[in-house]
């Protein structure tokens, strides 16, 4: 059996370990992060070239099933995989880590709505953790931003008044609380990525009394079959 594992996440790496070597797993990474943590087994890096390119690749590679364990906000690749697998009649699974409970967070639908919320509420010192692709919406917001990302955003997407913090999780509660206090943060903006790696910032914000603006996840493709854990995904593949 040959499985294409759309990955790049900790869950994808754990799934590759759990299946290897009994199942032939080809992991696919988008290639946007320099020096990524590589899973066990064969790895391909880079896009497929849209729906047509993915369809051709799956046929050429004689793949038997596809597991999508990409980031919850990787909506394009998730939609493409669902469409192509439906067309080819390939078994298709989405491994979607559980979302965070928003609690008292201000839930918004997009980066643009998050930026509007920051401006409307007059936040002045914002911890922005929406990733390198999420900064453009905040470019014209009149506030100071501490922007944390794995790789540097394009300079023309950055707000005028900012500090860039390049780092990669996991993060701990004490470090996050100290960061909020050091920079006198009065709002945290994040995506509802879920998972334990970056969750401590939410607990730190609660302890510090810092309001949270949380971008909600995009919906999964209609009819998609999803599980929440690596163990469930392993069971699906083996069945």
C-alpha cells in the first residue's frame, strides 16, 4: 500500500513514524519553511501545480490513499486534495488536530477582520502570531506590532511600526508571559491552529489580562472524512 501524506506538521511526522515501514508513506511538504523538520521515509518538497498537477502526480505515483495532515489553515491544498481524491475514487482522510476553545477570545473570520478589530478597539501594542502570510492585513493599522514568525514576511507586507521575532515553537507558559509583559502587549492576535506547541500564549494572555483576537478556522471541504488524532489516522490507514 502506498500513501501520500500531506504534511509539514508534528502530527504528520508522528503518523509517518507510526506507519513506517509497514506502509509505504511518501510525505509531501510545501517547501515554504527553510530547514524543515523532515519525517521518516521518502519526502517530496514543493507544490503540485494545482488540481491538474496533483491529479497527474497521484496517477503517476500509483498512490492508493491520501492522508491530509497539513496545517488547519492550509485551505487550498486541503480543497485540492479532496477534489482530486473524489475524482479519482481514492480513499482520503483529513487529520485535523482539535481546535482551541476560544473562551473569552474575540472570534473573527479572517486576517482582515482581525485587523479591523484591532483598529476599532484601539489596541496599541499587539502581539501578532498569524504567520508570515498574515501580516499584510495589518500593514496600515496604526499600532506597534511584535510579529512572531518562523520565516520573515515580505517587507512590503509589514506595518510601519513593528519588531520582528523569528522563532519556532514549542513555547512555554513562563516564556510567553514574560514576553507579553516585557513588550507591554495589550492584545494578542492568533489563528485557531490548535495543538500544544503554541497554546501557552493563550494561557499567558489570560493570566496577564490581555485580550485575544482569534481567527477562526476555514471549514473543511464538504463531505470530508476527518479524524482528530494520529492513532485514529493509523487505524484508518490499516483498515
